[in-house]
C-alpha cells in the first residue's frame, strides 16, 4: 500500500485502494499530465513565427529541435527559441538533459503533406516502408501530390508513392 501523501511523476497513473474501518474500500485513480512534447514544441514555435520541421528525442535525454521559417534561420533565431524552450520546459516539467536547436539544413527532412507540396520541383531521397517493384529507396524530383499519392520523377519515369508508405524523405542538396 502506497501512502496517500506520496508524490507522483506528472505522467504517472496509479490505482490505489484505501480501506475504511467498516471494511469498504475507496478507489483512487491518479492520472498525471501526459503531455505530448512534440505538440508543445510545435505550438510554441508557431507562436514565435517558426515551423517545427523535426524533433528528435534520444534515450539519454538529448532533445534536438529542427525549425524553419520562409526567410531561413539565423543563429539569433536558434538562440531565441532555445531560451524560450528552456523556460517552457521548466514550467511544464519536461525532462531532458541537453537541448539542441538548429535549422533543418540543406538536406532537410520532408515529413508532412504540406512539405511535399512546398518542395515540388526539388530533388528528394525517399525510403519506403513496403518495397515497390523490389525497391525501398528512390531519388527523384517531387511532382504532383493528389489524394495522398506523390508523383516522383525518377530518371524520367513517374513513380506513384503513397505518402502512408513513406518511411523517410530528405531533400537532396543541388550545388
């Protein structure tokens, strides 16, 4: 039996029984806030005028935030967002060891449907979950996206890829 004055972590869920002198028991359900860190970061960045491109969480407490805006990202943007996130995580009780904030780079991740629409005409490397024609990796030019199907120009041949089958996608920098 855990004492009723025990403190629990914010994401803890516990069902506990407390006996009364008449033999009846009261059941208590302690449900903490199980926050979605990605949603928290995405909402915060949007309020600051940035887009969350990707969020990586490692098992050793490392949190990497990749962000973007139409004009591009400067070091001052990273500093501003880093300071805001440190304050936010302190208030919200988000557990992390180290925070890294940066631009997505030239080989940025392409995840959302809006990303594929935004980068029509750009070269992309795509890895699919389920092989298509014996292949899992494709490099080509992003074409039209309609009804969840991406048209990818691979060496002059159009390949139709369902977005639900895309495991990873990154832009390929052209120099």
